[in-house]
């Protein structure tokens, strides 16, 4: 019997199917939802270099930081919406958002949380 099920989520249709499968398979287990911010993911903000003027660097950095904050918040909102759905189905649910290579980070989290 599982005590906790780790569910890695992204914005793909397969991810939605995985989430639904995890909801169906809980059998009194709790869920740990994971979303990773990856530089290879669509929507990941990319800093750009100024073309002509050094003073533009500050503006570009501000723009990049704003884009990063939006990207980070959208990821958390995505996780929260799934957590609310699971919780409203009576399933104890936690979530975490991280950064990095999905395979490595999933294995690290599974070890850390003893899943």
C-alpha cells in the first residue's frame, strides 16, 4: 500500500491524465504534487542583452525579473488548482515547485520525502 504518491505535473495533456490516474489510485494515500520550472519549458523567461545603451541593461533586467515572477506565480497557481481539486475529493495533498532537470529533481524529492 502506498502512503504518499508523487505526481510530477507540467502543462501537457499527458500530465492531466497522470493527475486523474493518481486521484483514482490514492487508496488513503496522500499526494505530493511537483511542478518544475525548467529552462527548456515553454514560457521560461530568457534574459536579453541590450543592443545599444548600457542604461538599457537595468530596464532589461527589470523586465526579466518581472517575467520570472510571473512565470513562477503561474506555476504555483497551476499547482494550487490541482491541489484544490485533490483536496476537494478528500485527498490529503501537498505541493512543491522547484527548478532544474526533471529526472534528477523527481528522484531527489522522492528520496527526501521518502516516497
